[in-house]
C-alpha cells in the first residue's frame, strides 16, 4: 500500500475513532443527565414532603405580671381572679376576663394594657364580698363568652378585633359586642346563683343552660324576631327545668347545634340530653366516663363540638363522640385515649379549627395531641403550676397564667399535626363514622371539618385501574404481537403494525372524553350486550376455527399463507352484531328486563356508571399499542437460524414458537409489559374523565375509583401552597414516582435475568 493511501486510511480511522468517542461521551452524558433529572425530581418531591414529619416545637416568648391586676400581683379572691383567657388570630392582643366584671385587653408580647372595659355587672352582685361573675362559658370559634351571675341572670358578649391600616400600618382595635343586647338575661326564675354555665348563639336563636347553687339544671331558650322596619331584634324567652337526680354535677356543655346537652359530676358520671325540643328535653344516655375510683377533672368540646375531651385524675385524656348503634340511636362511645401521666389533668384547650388540643397537668407538664392522627405532638415542662390556658386561633401561640400571678406567652411551631403514618395508610375512626375507615376527603365548606387524608384508597384505586387495564391489554397485545411477528404475511404485517402503533398517537384526553361521555352511558344501557360479547366472540372464533378444517381444501388453499387472520374480521363483526341483537331477549328472559337492576337487587352489588369496565376498556386501548409494538419487535428480532434449526429438527410451528421464539424474546416481552404497567399506573386523563373519582376501596368491577394521578390533577390547583393538603399531594406524587420506579426497576432486573438465561439459544 502506498504512503498516500496509508495516510488516507489512517486519517479515516482517526476520524471514526474520534466520532465513536464523541458519540460515547454524548450518550453517556445523556444517560447521566437523565439519571440526574430523575434524582432532582425525587429530591424536590422529598424536600416538599419531609416538613410533614417534622416534630412540633414550642418556645417561650415573654413572661410578665398578670395585666390589669388590681392590688397585688397575685389574684385576690373576689376581686381579680382570671376566669377566661383568649388570644386573637394574629397573636398580638389577648383578652382577660376578670371575676369582678372587667375585660382587659393587653399585648401578648409585653403585657401592656391596651384597654379595660367593664361589663356593668357591679350593681347585680347580691353579695359584694363575693365575685360578681360566678361562672363562664365560651365558644372559641365564635368568640362568644357568657357569664353567669349570682342572681340567676347571665350576660353574653363577643370579643372582636377590628383591623385597620392607618399610614399603611396594621392596627388591631379590640372591642366588645353584645349579640343579645347589653341587658342581662334572666335564666333561673328562682334567682339562684348560676354555678356552671353553657351557652350557644346563632342567627335565629340562643340557648343558655346552667346548674344553679341549689343543684337544679335550668334551660333557657331565646327565639329571635327581627323587625322589618328597623332591624331591631326582639327576644322571646322560654325556660324549663330539667329533672336530674344528681346533686354533685360540676360540668355542663351545650353543642353549637343547641341540640345536645351534657351534664357530668366529678365522679365521671355523664348524662346526655337531647334538647332539640326546648320544652321537653329527653335523656338519651347515662354512662360512666372514668374508671372506678378515678375523678373527672376536665370536660370540654373539641373544635366542632362533636367530640368530648375528658381529662381525669390519672392523667388520661379520652375522646368520645356519638356513634349510632344497631337501633340507629346515637350512643356516646370512647374512641381513643391518650398517654397516662399519673398526674391529674389541670387544663385542656382545643385548637379553634383543627383537631389538636393542649393539656397541662398538676405538675405543669404541657402536652400537645392530635386526635385524628392519634399521636402526641410534644411535651414540655413549663416549670410552673398553671391556672389558665388558651391556644390562639391558628394554634401558633399559647397564653398561660400560673398560680403565682405571672402570665407567660409561648410561640408554637406546629404546622402539620394532622399527618401521621396511621392517618395516611391506616384505618381511622373519624367523627360521625360508625367504625374506622380508609377515607380521602380533603376539604369542606365547614371550618369545623375534620380532614381525611388516607392515601390507601388512592393507591388502591391506582392499582385497581392498572389491573383492569392490563387485564384487557396484556392478552390482546401479546397475542397480537405473536401472531403479527411470527405467523402473519409480511405484506399484511406492514399494514397491521403501523395501524396499531398509530393508536398510541391518539391523545388520552380524547380517550377519556369518549369513555366518560359515550362509552360509560352506552355500557350502562347495553350491559347485557357487553357480557354477551365477552362470551360469544371467543367461543364463536373457536367454533369457526374448528369448522375451517372441514372447508374444501381447494377453497382453503386460495387464502394466501399468513392472511388467515383477515377472514376473521367479518366473523368477529358478525359475532358482535349477534351478541348485541340477542342481548335484549336474553335480558328479558334471564334478568327480568334489566341486568343492572338484577345485579343491584339480587346480588346486592352497587353499580356505578363510570366503573372499572369503562376504565379497563379505555386504558387498555391506550396501553395496547405500547405493549404490542415492543413485544412484536422482540419476537420479530429473534434470529431466523433459531427458527429454521428448530423446524429442521422436526419441531412444529407451535413447538418452535413456545420452546424457542418466546423464550428468546421473553426479555423484550417482559419489558413491554412492565412499561405498559408503568403507563397504566401513571395515567391521568382517562381515569380523571372515565371514573366517578370516588376514593373507595372496592375491587368490584362495577365500581369506580380515584387514582393518585387523578387526585393530584383535580386538587392541586385549589390547594393552599404550603398547607398539609398541598404537601400530602406531593407525597402522593412521590408515592406514584416510587410505584413507577419500582415497577421499572423490577422489570429491568427480571429482563436482564431472562436475557442472560436465554442468551445461549
């Protein structure tokens, strides 16, 4: 070879080597970029989810003498005892109700008194040496406070905080409002002291219940009538005395519906009355809240006034709410209890809008709990004995007063108390439910709503939708791929394969639209026809295949090799037409005219129009092209020498297919199935539009579901950024990410094992 020729060859070889290196680097860089992008997605999802599981924290901000205290720094009996504390939403101003009838507003950070207002009750105190106010009842969410007096009267007021922005600076101005007027209301006609009080008020009525000094229980109801001329409100009073044979009553509660009245004594005996009819209260239940020998120390409502929180002398706090029994009667039932501290519970304060509450025991140990999550959020030794405790509306602050006359303000960092592993994946007994259940219900129009964040029904719905889709797609796609790659004529294959693959280009939103608006109603009206097609078409094809061998050979041989499937097209169409034609007579004969009605009444199975059949057909149609294309390529790529060698050794076409072709192509077929499964798990638009989007855990083919992806698509646009709901949706995305990651990783591992095992063929 001449020198010039050798130089040309060397230059060409160097160029190819350089090109190979560049290509290898680009491919490697692309692979690293893909892995990096996936890792960044995972890290982002994880970083958004992790704050859900951070522990609650508490920090003392300020400590100062009790604001507005007359005389000494300590409470003086009858003059300055704090009866009630409250903090406004911004944690800037607090309210202190004093036993002498004063309402003191002060700054939470330093105790500076902003204003002090009297309730005008001094003249009504029958004995000046005694406190003017004898009892207090408060409704936190409505900022309503009722005070009971020594002469059988009560006064209702509401503490409000008006916000203005003079000079672009926020200014909060506290004030008092009197929803029932500034005059005291007569509660007890006998004028006895109101020892214990419960009150509720709404736009149409107000109800006040009280336990008097002589141990009677009186119930006063005030109906409101509004004048059309001047909007003046006129109150019409009715009163009734409830016969209770228990002189030791010390706790009374009335829920915001003004229907349920609870009375209890220090021994833990509780009476539950239905006071819907204010003139004829009915005793619903009498039960023991505490164990024998254990005293009841605190009884209060949780937010929403559905659950009772019961504190006792052992340090237990238990949650109770009404559950209907077999006779459909509400029965107060203990749902869960919280950790024993062996020290009596001194105070309980519930959050305003969430199902958390704080407790303080006699030794000054603070504990935060969440009832739905059934967990303890934190404990903190306050170092003082607490006489009053209150949480701010957003539960971001806490104000306590100790026995030495000091006020302490604490800041709380407790953003996501409602999240726990049991809430996300276990059965939870929610308020108003008959038993623990898996429920997803993230929002409601009611502020007292108990969020339900169980991901179990969403994960179940995701797997259920994928299962029914794969149940349809796998046999059709794989069998179709086998026939197309192994038996079909090349010319016919050139027509069939592109036709099936082009199905993948159809947007899934179109498939979901058709499935939800056309297919679902059609299947509901022609359910018997669908069932008939499922049975008659396979049987009819087998009968036709069996009968084909009896057709004269001259006619059979006129069909070119590999075109046999073409003659099945009219047969299938004919069988489908016959199935639809005979479905109505069969429905009349076997199911009294309606298969759906028979399923619901005779079998007791609920039928949802947008059910798993619809999802299976629509998602299966979307997944078939993916599985078919990859499986067909894997089978068609099996070397011809393996096929020819098997046939040369005397094996039949079927034996060659089963023993050689499918084994060699099994890695590619399995990869196709796993990729199809991954797509079915992550599908959004079809399940969003073709299902009822009901988060139920029911494997019935006649019921719908809600999947993780559809739930994210529906609820993400309306959730508050940074809220528990927002982060749990990201957790759902992380779970979906892990689903697909596990499926794909498992599929790749199995594919590599199959490839290694059958590579020697």
